[in-house]
C-alpha cells in the first residue's frame, strides 16, 4: 500500500474531529427513550446555550444537515403566500430563499454583490416598501464568499422601520455559531439555525435550532405542510429531553463530547481563538501573494476565500493540493466556480494546520501543472 499523506481537511464542513470526539461517537448506541438519553440531551442543550447566547428560548436538536434546519424554520413559521424578504449575498442566502419559494412563500429578494455584506439601510428600505412582510431571512456567515454580516446593525435597522408589526427574523448561522459571538436573546432573533459539522467539532447529522417566544405565535398559526420538522411535536418531546423521532445518537455522543471541551475552554476564548486564526490565515494567504475575495472589513473568522490567480486552473490546483500535500480545500460555488478556493478554519483547527496549508499552497504555486 502507498504511504498516505496526513490529511488536512480544510473544507467548509465537515470539519475534523478531535480524538475525544472520535472516541465518543464510536460508543455503543443507546435507546432514545431511556433516562440515560434524557441526561445526554439535557446536557447538550445546556451547553449550547452560552454559544447561542440564549437563556430563554427553546433549542431543538434535529437529525439532519443544516439545510434541513433551514427548511424546518420555513415550514414551521410560514404559510403559503406569506411575503418573505430574503437577504442574500451568496449561495446560502439564495438557498434559504429557494426553500421559502418551494413551499409557496412570496419571496422578495434583496441581493448584494458577491464578496460584500448585506447593507442594513438597503434592507430597511425594502422593508419600508413592503409593510406586509412576514419574515426576513438572513445569513450570518455567507460561507460561499467568506463574508460575515453584521447582524447587530441589520437587526437594528430592521427594528427601526418595523415598529408596530415586526417581521420574524430567521437566521442561517450554520457556519458561524459556535465560533462567532451571537446574542440571540439580546437581538431577539426568532429562529437561529446551526449544524454540528461546522464550528462544533462534531460529526455531521445534527441541526441545532433556537425558537423565540414570538416565533411561537406564528408557529401556532402557520399552514405550510410539515411533519418530520414539526416544532410543536419537537417541543412536546423536548419538555422531557427527548426528540419525536430517532435521533442520530452517535452524532449526539460526538457533539456532547465536543461541547464539553468548548465549555471547558469557555465561549469567550473560543470566539477569540477563531478571531486570531482568521486573521492569521488571511495574513498568511496575503503573504503568498494571493488575493482575498471578501471585503476584508467583513472577513469571516471561520472561512477564507481567495482568488485563483490568472492562468491557474482551480480544479487542477485542488487535485494537486489533495494528492501531493493532503490539503483538502473547498472550491467556489455557483458563479464563483473556478474563480476562488476556500480554506475553512472553524472548530478543531490549530495554527500548525494553517501553517501546513500555507506551506502546501506556497509549494504548489510553483507547480506548472496547475496552469
Ligand atoms: C454548510 C452551510 C449550509 C448547508 O448545510 P448542510 O449541512 O450542508 O445542509 C447552509 N448555510 C450555510 C451558511 C452553510 O455554511
């Protein structure tokens, strides 16, 4: 057998698992209808709270990827024909809008240029022109362009123009939560979605989702078809620390282990570490002469996108990085396919992983085969 290069998995998710998480997820499975499971679920929810920044709202565990969490948000909160404002600056903002459209919402899109954040004043203006908007869809961290939106200013502008009848605010925080500070209670965000395989150092399979008190008024009246995702059922079971359907127990073992480590480190330090590794990655890439894609004022601390230099073939570059150096990067999506590569630095990532990635990029930049 050929000797294997150590893999440096730096894609936008799944992200690598620490040894303790690997061990935890390989335990024998348990029944999800016994006290042992209830203790597990209760502890996971309690440990998620400081990262969500919520003491008050329900947090549900859904067995699905992040997209399932976004669909759950839509179908639980909305009725067909509801007017929805979808704020998008990339592929994932577009996806949230597509889900709403698929279930019959009347979607108004506000789009911002790729690499740029959403402009709060423009969003507020759209809202002013459409007083009957029922919900606003926001992306916290647009993983496809490596831009982090300023949720505080977005929410503050939204509230300013919608005093009497504020729309629900539904947030895709799939690739930011657990790494970037977010104050769900303070911003009164109605729905916030994240997923285990991004910044949480956990295996894929679990979407975690918070639900505000105000969201429940809508949930109780919402008419979109929904069965598996039904929050009313989820609540009934969450009250006894269970889920309505069989959860991905092994993934939950992994998530539980990861959360214990995150709590031990403390949210403030986890957030600071991501800030530092984000800045370190951007500096390193620039020092190789690579051009960052996102507006640097809004650069994400969980992922960095850089342009493929002129004359270079993105796909070939990715292949060489993988085969020769064990470095696995994400490519560009949609209109950015072939134009950028993306290097994730969320969850279980050390400076030496970034150094190794930068070294691989440095060496490969000299490789003529990429041209
Ligand atoms: C990864 C990601 C998704 C999709 O999550 P899946 O788990 O692949 O379904 C959605 N939104 C954002 C911002 C993401 O980073």
